[in-house]
C-alpha cells in the first residue's frame, strides 16, 4: 500500500511538495505518510497572505472574526474522531489526544467568547482612557490597536500538532491577521487533517490561512516589519531564526516559546501524610507520563525539603511503577510512545548526561526493551541528586520525555534560588497550605517564571494542574523559556496588532475608532433607547433626560434609609471646614440612584438587566438645591451570545451649570 503524501495549502489550493520524505509511526516505525514542501513559492505565499487574506480579515469586525473562529472550533469537535485515529500514530493515548484535539478546539471557542465579550463590534481596539491635551478639550489623545498588515508565520512543535496550531491561530485571526502554519514534520499528518477540517468548514476568507508541510525554504527572506514569527521549539532553533538577517533588519516581531526546565516545589509544611504531599507526588508522576513527558510545561525538577526527599523518592517510585507503557490504542495503557526513535534516543542521551554530572537513576530503566518492536517507547525515569548546586546539568539539560529529577532544598531562600537557577521557565507549581511560605516563595521567584500555581487541599479538586496552559492565561516565560507570551485572552490578540497614539479632536477620534468617547458627537434620539434592540442602536445615540433638583430632605432621607451619615452629608459646619466642600453635599450613591431614576425605562423590553458599572468618577460636588440631569450615550456594543448582547453606555451627569458631576460606564444585557 502506497504511503499517502501530505499536501501543502498554498494560495488557497492543495499542492503536493517535491522531495517528500516518509514519517514513521511512533508505535512500530511503519510509514504513516510522506511530507515535503519542495517547489512552493514561499514569497508568493506571503504576498497572498498580505494582499488577499489580510484585507479580507480586516474588513470583518472583531465580533465577525470571533464568530468565524467559533465555527472553526465547532468543526474540529464535529470531526474529532477522525483526528483521534491519527493521534495514536504519534504515540499518544486518547487522553493525551483529548488535551491536543479537544483542548485545541476549546481554545478557539474561548477566544471567540472573549472576543465577543471584551472587544467592540468594531475594527479598532481602544487602549486605556482618553488623555486630555488641552484646556478646552478640543485636542485629546487616545491609544488604539489596529491589525498588523502583514502575515503571521507559525512554526509549531511536534508534541501538540492540533492545539499548537490552534492556540496560535485563535488570537491571530481574531486580530485580523492571516497566518502561514508550519507544523513539525514528525506529526504533520495530524496537523494537516485538522487544517483540512477548518478549510472544509467554509468560513475562512481567501488567503486567511496557508499550510507548509515541510521545510520553509526561503520564506524568511521575504519577511517585513509588518509580519510576525511565532515559534515553538528548541532554544537553538529559536536563536537561529531570531537572528536571521531579515528578521533583524526588518525588526520582525518574534514570539518564542522554547526550552524550559520547569520546577515543582513541595512546601516546607507539606510533610508525608499531608494532603499536599500526596498531591505533589500525583502531579509530578502525571507530568512525567502525560504525552510521554513531551510537554514544554512538564516538571523536569522536583524539589522537596531535604528531610522529606527519601519519602518523595519512595512514593514517586511506587507510583511510576504502576504506569503501564504500551500501545496507546489499548484501554489499559497509561503512557504511549515518544514521537520517534530519534526523540527516544535523544532523551536517553540526556539521561546519560545527567548521570555523568552526578545524578543517579532511582526509578525506571532507560534501556528497557520496547513493548512493541520498532516502537519509540521509554519507561518513566526518575533521577535524584542530593547536591543540586553541584549538579549543574539538572538545571541546564532537558530530557524532553518521561524524565524528572528530584532534589533537596534547605529553606525557602534556597528553594527560590534553585527554582530561579533554571534561568526562566514556562510553569512552576508550589504545593503548600502555608500562606506565609507561598507569599515568600512567589515574591522571590515570580520574575523567573511565566505561570505559577499554588496548590493545596482547598483548590486541588478544581485545579487544572501544573502542565495545562489555559487560553485566558499567558503562556510563555522569561529567559531560557524564550522571553515571550502567547494566549492570555485579549493580551494574546494584541501581539498581532500595532499600538498607536492618536492625537486629534474627540469627534475625529470617535469617527476613527467607531466608538463614542467623551466629548465626541452625540445623536440625541426621540423615544427611549431602552425600547430598541441592540442591532437598532447606533454608537453615539443619546438620551437627554429632564432635570431633578436635589433637596436637603433628599440627602437626610437617604442618610437615614441607608445608614450613611458621613460628615460631608450631615454636618454643615464640618463640611464647610473641609478643603473640598462649600457645605453639605449629596451622597455619591444618591446621585447614582437619582440618575437611574431619570434614565431608566421601567417596562419590560430589549434591555434585560443592568450587569455592571465601571470607571465611576465623581468630579463636582452636588449641593442641596442643585439640579442634576443625565446624558446616556451608546459607547459600544458587544454580542455576548446568539441570544443576548452587551451595550456599554456612557453615563454623564451634569448640574444646572452644565458642569460634569459624575461619569461612569453602564453595562446592560440586551436582546441582539
């Protein structure tokens, strides 16, 4: 039977590359597919992305892009069983594949949800508040984010062929930037299958995505300052790509997620027999065996108080001995194979380097015979060093497989220094029930780690674990880990956008950003805007209310009713003595309550609920006898789901002198 050849997706067409090479199965070494990218026009692919894909994506609003990536995630889930079958050939169990396949689809869905809830239904993202630059307010500044007008080149690792692609695509497409995906050859057959599912979904505009199943040829020679390279892999390859002459000359943005000797720490209070000790043992064993330890976040260094190290060794050894290594398709298999024989041999070599440096194997056999001839199997291997400061290799050498090294620490200061000796990591976990130990350790070590978990008996049941990057949290780390970030919700989207400071009039900035800003134009409407569905509202639509005079009786009644008898509201003499008041003033929350009474329409309708109030500022005191009024303006709109949306209203409260008394943003849940 002829080995199937994988196809590249070049300029919206499926193309077979020249000089294809075979990819062996991790299970038994038989060929799964062949792959190659010879003959592709890499410069043409970048031009197609910039000239066709970019303009098409930028025409869409954030919400339209969010709905697009949701459709991609649902398409992956609908055909996940096809991917699970291929997943086994990578050496991964179904549980491993769940992280990759359904975890990848979930990342798309998460970014879709974040985009619809946190981004406006517009093309420009505001960054921070309006900056006043003049006395009369006719000249102001606003920072904004707009889509880069280049392409994103995604170079992914072999260990997560689906999730690795989708966690990069989600923020990139939401930002309005087209992508060229280059998976690692060893598992590119799984990436290609998932990529085909997304193309078949029929929701991506032309040029939005392209795929290279092979080498990148001269692709880097055609990069520009509007492009982004996002790389996951080894530090040596990252350095080679980061220092490419074109990358340096054009100041190409370079996002790197690379080597990481992640640590897990058993707290000084977590003695054998405590819940935290048991949780630590379970987590270290899990991180050694999930995906056969081939995770950039896996625990490579497990640290414990010196007096507990023997107990840690015994407990971990017993737990690892129960791990059945074998065919990932078998239901009783707990750990499958490494991705390839070359990867297995590399891990064996790294184990030998650790042993040469002074660590010793205390559990597992690196040279055990594989359960299936020709398969890239390796049993979990636990090493130990009793002098981690004299065994430098445990902090510098990463066996990318089912391997971890246990080591002792003397006190919290020593633990902090050991954790930081890794020179930067993606993830660190601390198992302690002591708030004092957690505070001291995190404050001393956080600068060296991208994500940190403190796990104890109260949160363990709901914890997502040491090794699980989440779409809403940043994934990346300083130093050795690459010095970059991915994901992190909307933070990840901004990596593919340009921040620009705009200076102009409020009206001009409102027009540019498609969102109301203070001082921008208002469209005073007849009829109450609460009677309109979200789709019937326009940014700038404004309700101007009647006035209400606030009396001393109102202030005293509010004080009696609420119990708020602060001196500024109830003591005339004390209020006059204050450097900021001329006498008794209305309560801030009385002003808000009266404002709601002025602008709220009471009948059931398209406005379903008030869901929040943000950015409240009290600017001018309101005195007894003053008359307040409200201008309620549509600031922006967001589609929360298919059935509801969120309208952000700018609420401005004025006195009879047209002075601003208070401002805030009101959030309402509306029918779309």
